[in-house]
C-alpha cells in the first residue's frame, strides 16, 4: 500500500468537498479539532461541520483549489484559491490554512488566514462602500 501524506490526504478532501462529504469529516479531523478563521473560532468536529454547512448554504457550490501543500507528520500549510458565487457574481480569494496533525494523521488544528475586509466585507453593500471609501482615502495620502 502507498501511504499518502496527511497534508495531501486532507488537501484532496478539501478540494473535492461537497455538502454530502461533510458527514465524512470525522475521517479527516479529530473530534476535538480547533478550527479558526476570520469569523469563527470553535472546538469540535460538529462545530466545524456546522460552519462548512453554513458556507455551502450561504454561497452555494464552492470550489477550493489547493495551490501549495507542504507539511510533515506534525504540521502543514495549505495555500488555496477559494471560488464561489456571491449575489450571482463570481467571487474568489486566496488564503492559507495552518494545520496540526494528530498521531493518527487526522487534523487536530485548522487555522485559516485571509483578508476578510478585502474579500468579504467589501462585497456587502453598506459596509463594502464604507471600507472602499476609507481605503481610497488612505491611498490618496
């Protein structure tokens, strides 16, 4: 049998993940996983599953393309491009996931880093207008 590195196994799962696959999350992450992104900071596989489910419900089909995956048996890092539709328009951004692996190869910590102001808030009508106004003002200085 060919052993697939934990980082590659998880990257593959994330890239192919659909709503139906969320029930298989415990195969890839520990029951007490720490999951954190610009909007959430939770512990436990059920909380992580709920966040992913909300993402699918709010933005519909999403695509995650892993651009780079590096890691060993303890730690890993993924650089990815996220693709979705937001209010009927194509929407995407780049981010990074910093991972820790348990002894059995499952992910015990998943921390996402991306620019929430630029890639999320700017797409919301009122707050987006405020952020882009502030950004324009700062750019002029």
